[in-house]
C-alpha cells in the first residue's frame, strides 16, 4: 500500500523505519519478517537441505556398489555438502525470486533493500554466508546479527543488501459500516470532499473497533474525529458524532467505488481502439 511522505519540520520529509522509499519519493508500507518467523523458516529449510544431503549420500552409495575409501568418502562428502547446502539454496532462491520451502511456509520472500527481486549474486552471498552463520554455528551468528537491526537481517543479508519481506496479508473479516438510515436523504445531496489519508484511516479504524471501546473513550474519539471531518462535509447533519463518521465513510466509499466503475467502463470502451489502426488503415 502506498503512502505519501509525511511532512516534517523545515519542509523536510521523514520516513518511518518500516517504510520503503522508491525513486519517486513514495513510501511503501512493507513489513520485514520478524526474527521468530525467520527462525521458523530457516529451520524448515535446514531440515529440507539436510534430508536432501542424506538422500544424495544414500543414492551415491547405492549406485556405486563398491567400497569407498576414506579419501574418496571425504571428497564425496564435501561435494555433497557444497551441492546441498550452497548450490541448491542459491539456485532455489534465484529461480523462485527469493523464496524457498521455509519462506513459503511463513509467507516471506527475500528482496533487495530497494524492494526489487534478488539476482544470482545476492543468492550466492546469502548462501555462502548462510553456510557459516547457520549450519556451522547452528544459527548463533545469524540470530545475534538479526537482533541488532530493525529488519531482522542476518550477516548474509547485510553483505548482500537484502532482507526478508513478509508478504502474507491478513485476511479481512470486517464488513464495511453501512450508511445510517437517518442519513439516507442527506447522502443524496451532501458534498464530501476527499479526506486526508491519515484521517480516513483513523475514521475507518475507529468504526471497526468502536464496539470494543469503553463508552467514555468511544464518545471522546468520535467527537475528536468528527471535529476533524466537519470541514470536509457540507452541509453538516444534526446527528451524533459517531453517526456522522459512519455517514461520511459510507458516502466516500460509495462515490469512490462509482468513480472506479466509470473509469473501468471508459477503459473498456477504449480497448478496441488500442488494437486497431486509425482511419480504417488495413492490416498488413
């Protein structure tokens, strides 16, 4: 979800540490995966790659059918570790765009610090450092490093310029607040200009959580939000503050939905013109 920059003092812009700022100075509200989620995903990947290594070892020993001396055994063991703990994780993250079995389970994906998809070099650095900080130290270095930064980056992420982005969006269970019956006639003629994004979010959050608030807090918040919303409403209805907020939210939702429908209809009408030549010029 895109958010405009928040104006700070002296005309400067300040951004939250959890926001990603694009080249167009737009802050994207993305969530890095927490250290608990990253640990769970790492354990799943660790088990999967270890099982892969054991499977490769059993397959090699079964196919050869001959005795393997110590030198050959060590060489095959090292080759198997490099294949299963370095090459395979690197290839999986590169081909899946930063995902793996564990990351799919926790709903995360490895991305660059600017939000773009990782490349082979990012996956190689992460896999190479991951062999040391995850497998050789049983996750000790990775956990210590993740605790010392706000995006739960491990050492491989710091060197590769990546982090784990949480992509699983919680399912919305709340239905929109309907238009109050006492405001049906008012809604036909009222002029409600677009509210500031921050005020709209606060009103929507209040309407969703109003039933969970104490009566005194509910009344105080409703009066405060209604006082901020009144300058954007004309005429103001003579109703309680909470009813006013529900009416304003319903009217804005209805009109914005209608505007989107009209835009989609115009684009549908223009669609045939986008695939034809002007003035009936023949196709050749």
